């Protein structure tokens, strides 16, 4: 499920805003534990430096 994007120079309709809010509330309850775990174990971005493709 993807959020509805606002059109350029326009606004979302009321039903689109409500749909986005429902999706956000469901998504937030599932993503929050992962954010806490990443913060506790300090596992942010990792840079790969051993690949031959990196110059």
C-alpha cells in the first residue's frame, strides 16, 4: 500500500487524506519497533569499502 502523493500545485481530496492517514497509522505501529532496535544497537547506514566497484 502506497501513500497518495499530492499533485503539483494542488491538494489531496478528503478521501485521499483519510486513506493516507489510515495507511500511516498501520505502518507506524509496525515500523516503530525496528527503529528502536536500530537506535539501541546503533546500526545506522553502513558504507561498503571492500568492493572492486568502489573507487
